[in-house]
C-alpha cells in the first residue's frame, strides 16, 4: 500500500495546483488522475478554446479591420487540420509543464480512477488494468465536471458534438446549430462565425448569457446580429433527423415550431459534477441535490480529512476558482489560516466583444440593500480602443454610495478579460472608487476606460458625458 500525507484526486486546474501547493509546504503528495494531467481546462476546454477563438479573431481582422486601416490582404483560407495541430502544440506544452512541476516537487502521479474505502484510504483502478490502495493523511477531491447531455441530442461526435469535438475539427462546416446561448456556446459559435460558418443559436431562457449583467449582454447581442448570427430566445431544440447532408433540427419557438437544417449540432447546455463514482455516501460526505459536494469556506467536507475543490464542489464552475480553492485546501491541511473569499471571483467570456465581471452587478447590489452609484465610460471615447478599431462597449463601476467602496466592476469591449484584473484587486482590497480614479493610468491604453468609469461615479469623467 502506498502512503502519502496528501492525496489529490484529479489533476485539473484545481487538483494540480492543490498538489503543488501542499508539496511546497513540505507534504508528501500523490495525485490520482484517470484521464490526463491538466484536466478539461488545459486539454479540451479553456486553453484550446481560447487558442481557436484567437485564430478566428485574426481571420476577422484580415477581412474587416485591416481594410478599414487601408491595409489590403489577399484571400484568406483556413487549414483546419493545421489550426487544430497548432492548438494541440499549445496544449502539450502546458500539460508537459505541469508534468515537469510534478517531478520538480516530487509529486507522484498515479494514472487511474480512485474511490474511497475509508476517509483516508483509497482503492485505485489503474489505467494499465491493475489495482492499488493508497493511504493518506488527508484527501482533496478535485474530480471536476462533465457536459450535460440532452436526451434527444446524445453527443456522437458526428451529428451532435460537444465542445471537445468542436475544437478538434478536420473540416470546416457550412452551418452549425448551437443549443445553449451560455458562454461556451457563444464562444465557440463566435469562433466558427469568424471563420465564415453560418451559426444559429437556440437558447431556452429569455436572454443570451443568462446571469450576466443585461447591459453587457445587449452589446454582445448587437454584435452577433451584425455578424448575422440567428438567435432564438425562449426556444427549445426538441429533436433532430439525420440527412445525407447533415441534420434537420426541430425547435419550439415563441411563434411555433420550426425546422432548421445544419451540418451538425453543437450541444452546450451546462455541466454536471463528477461525484457519483467516488463512494462518498459510504464515508459520510454530504452531496446536494445537484451532485455537488457540500463544503465550507476552507473546502472541508462533512467528513474529517476529506476536502473538495473546483467544479465538483459547486458553482461557479471556473478554472481560476478551482485553482484558488486548491491553494486554500492545501494550506488548511498544512495548518495555515486560509479561506476563500467569493466576493472576488471574476467571470470572463471570450465572445466578440469580450465580457468580464467581478463583484456585484447593479441589480444585485440594490437587492442586497445598498444605495448604489454607478459610473460608465464608453470605449468609443478611448483613444487606444479607436486605434485598435474595437470601440464597442464600455466599462462600468458599481459603488456603495454611502462609503464609496467599490462593489462591482463590469466590462464589455476589447480585452475586457484582461482589464478585469484591476477591478478584482480593487474589490479584494476593499478599495474606494477614488483609489481607482486617482491612480494614474498610462495613456493611451484601454485601462483608462476603467479609470474614467470610476471618475464618472461622481460626474468627473473627462472624455464622455
């Protein structure tokens, strides 16, 4: 039987970070992973999707932005096999880097699937067909999540694809129907549209990107309309039939039933936690009605010596949240006073334009009882945005009027996913709006929009009214 101070189940962005942090504090660590180091994020999620999205934006720039600048580029073609191979090189570099870090920190990687025999003892079905038992001082569960499949639309990789298959295409489709208008569906849909693919989005709720600030969503929805992306809201994909050329999908809309032809269907309706096969009930670990493991702010479960982090331990299902929780769990195990602060979990969406939010929206702040002040600054008044030919959108700062403390920062526009870091730090340190407004921002840069939004809270913005 193998023994370690800490055993981590799962090597995704939560698990591998937890393993490294525990090792940095002197613990002996074993990490059990059933599929691949780096998890969904590095292999088939965050990293490959953003690589492909960047490629799509590059194509769009040559077709739309460069001519506006007076730069003429010849016909642009995309070799999907080369594009996918390039994406895969990035993935392999990052996953190889995690493997190197495991070796550097003397973390043992066990390839297999683990389940609990007791709170500190695991049975592992090894990838090579054998079995093994591991005894641990503490266990961190980081098993992640998997896509939800709609019964009428089982993912087969041909007629119905998930995000994994959509990021590994051999050929370019002509038309794709996307089920789900959340961030995954719109990110991949926008990427394909930028490469010339006709896109239809079917969303069950009354808005795209449900849960996001409606003001920001309006900008993205307007951009999708300009790109001629057809969207059906408050609509449901009900069934499909296979044809010689692809699929015919039956959808129920507000106006009645319609049928839509497409090459294939992209199903992106959410994810569910990987918690069923761990043997949690047998060791007294509480799981909620949705399959998420119940934890406290230190990532402790209801069973001593067992911790849970990342997607398997609840919303939001974000890689950076998982990484932070991995650090917290490892530090608590090592006797440090660590805990998670969920006021400052930024959300980033790589649509075109991008969306990024942190903290409370204006509506949430009002519901929480705050007297709210809001400042906005449009990118159309930002010199850097104009020089990039990306002047859509705005930055928005939400403030407690009584104390001037920043409650939320929300951005839609160029590089919003990068700009949100300033807002995240401001909320983490309980900054007042004047701390942002009085900070000298380099000119000409996009972050000036955040500064001017802060100035606008009290009506002192310079470049907009």
